[in-house]
């Protein structure tokens, strides 16, 4: 199981790129945030805040990850924290960069 | 999960919208009679859910977004509709990991399975050698499991699981198990022996010693996430660092069991009326049981750790396994019987005699296990034709109520 809110350093996550959920991923809302499940890798991830869950759900409809964070009301000072969480999700193939956007 | 000992676990104490780890036992029927069977399986229960009822459960799991189920039994593949249920589940966004002793995993079936997404297979093996395995699972069961593994590997099914219940006789075989898994490109999964089902009868003799528990813990720490555990050894985290996993008892909060007749229990190791939450055939269905059962509501309220709360290890072991305590007669807010600080052993000495501990029920064990039946000697029997019809009335056998002869009892006049 991968955990979205880890403390790994931010490396290559591109906040300004367009992102989307992997087609094999489903999102289940939970009181603490949400549960992601990847049917391909059979991995679970826990999104430990409702705001992060909203960011992840809306990625595909926003021009960039940064825009998704802004739309979900993430304060600018928290952006790096969200970028780290998104990077973890990208590393476990839960989210992917959108091509041709 | 990579974040240490977890605020998430605290969140999970209040229960999730739906289970993450749902075990669904499809039948109590089994071709084996393993001495430690958690569900006391053997004979099919005539009230078993029908194919249509199983489909209705799957529909509900799909609506609740239960993404996968751990299917077991009994031996689930002996249900004639097993493959149909499997296909229905994976066609409805419910992945299936099923546990089997391998009896039906022919080369043909292995090829079918290898070609499917969202299916995972777990072959049970409780000894890395036939002697150790067959003593627990029955004569010939090692060879059946190994044949299934060869068939799966031969069909290109990568990463199937080999599932081992740790006992006093196989802790020393961990490296051998790992070698078997590596040989087949499989993944090793080891779980804890519970005193549930028939396991209650053999727990005293089979559960690992304190020394073996330490050995097991060190081995798990050394192997990290390479080896799966179903989060079943969190009671050992009292030795030091937490093991990978949620590290808490998820009964009724994250975990539950649907048994073959549709009864919903708090966890797969707690098949007993005390942990029965409802039935999937109740008016609200499975969702109704999960959301509204009184038992689950109680389990989701803050639990008291009782005497354990003052222990330095309580933060990591959280008092251990509810079912293990229950079936060894220990109080649920006390130490686990295998508490690494030794509190469990001391409590067991002081607790009710084992004979008075709650008995697992219901029991579907074979009345005469196949293993025992196979050992039974042939009964010497000589068949002989009936003597030819008597010539004189005096030679007739005495008349009985069942005599088929229409002339029985007729004595011709002279």
C-alpha cells in the first residue's frame, strides 16, 4: 500500500502540467478523505484529507495540478505539501500526466 | 503504507464507509480436513447462498465500492458455480483473490486464470516439506499444492501467492518457503495461527513458542514488504518497530467476513454468535449490516485497552487480536495470548480452563475426515448367494416382515 502523505522529497513533480487519474483507478470517498484503488497494480492509497481527495478527483478537469489545488481551496503555503502527495501518487501510477493537453 | 504508526489507524477506528478487507467464504465444503481450519469446514451447508444470491452480494459490493474480496471457504473451487461467480465479480469491478488448496488448479484452469485481470490466487501450504505440511493439512495435500503451483507458473501466472499459517513446526522453514516462492515466481504470504474454528483444538500444541515469535518478527523486519502478512502479526510490533500494515485490529471497522450462508461476522477469525452482525439476506442487505449493525457500532466506539493501557507496547500492539483473546478465554480488553511481554501467558494461567473458553461455532467438520477415511482398512466381507429355494417347508428361513417371497409363511396343505 502506498501512502499519499509521505515525507519523501519533492523531485520531479510538475505542478504546472496537466494530470489525470489513471483509467484503472477508482476513488471512494471516506470521512478522512478518500481511498484510491488501482485495479492494475492492486494498490490502495489513502488520501488523508478531503481537500486532497477533491484535488485528485478534479485533476482531469483542470488545466494543471496547480489549478486543481487552487480550485480546491488549497492555500499557497500548503502547495509544496500537496505537490509531495501528488508526486507519491504519480510514482505509484495512481495519476498520470495528460498527453496532448 | 509508508507513514509510521498512524493517525490513519485512529481514523479507521471509527469505521470506513465500506470494508477494505472483506473475506467472503463461499462454501463450508472442503476436500480437506486441516486440523487448524478457521471455519471448521468440511461439509456443505444446505443454506449456502445460491448463485443468484451471490450475484446480488457482488452488485452490492460494486455499489459500495468494495474493490476486491478475499474469497475462501472451505474450498471455494468445489462450488460448481465458482468460476461463474468469479467472472461475475471481476466483470463488476470487484477483484477477487481466492484461497485454494489447489485441488482444481489443472493446467487448463491455470491458463484461464493467467489470462484474466483482477484475479489473484493464493495456494495454501503449511509446511515447506510434505511431512510438516501433511501433518496439518492431510496426506497428499503437499503434492496437490505443489502441482497447482507448477500449473500456475507453467501457465505464466506471475506473482500468485503462497499462503502459510505459521506454526511451531514451520517457523524454522521460513527460508525454505521463500525458496519455494522464488522458484515459482510467486509471493510468500505468512499469517498467524488463530485459535478459531478447529484451530482452537490445536492452538496449544501448534502456536509458535515465545522464542519462535521473536525469530518470526526478526525475519519479517529483515524481509520488509517482500513478504505479505495480511497485517496479521501486529501483536508482535511490541518487540520494537511497527511492521508494515495498518497495525490494528480492523474487525467491524475495516474488515469483516461474509460466511457461506450469508452471515456477516466482524472478522474471519471470529465465527461465533458473539461476533455475528447480521445476514446479507436481511432487508437492508450487506450495506445495511455494515452501516447499522449494533455490534459494528460498538466496535467503532473508542475501545478501552484495560490493563494493557499502562504497557509501553500498547501504542504499537493495541492489545492484539480480539479473536485470539476470545477463543482462549481471555478478556477482550486484556493482553493477547501471544503478548510479547508475556502478559498473555500469565493471563492464560489465571483464566478459565481451556475447556470453558467459548467454543467456535458453527461446526461443519467432516464427521469422518477424508484423511482418516483414506487410512481406514477395508472391511473383510464375503458375499455369497442365497441358498437355493428350499424344497421342504421345514427348510425355509423364519418369516420376517421384509421377506420378499410371496409364499412366505404359506404352508401348503398336505
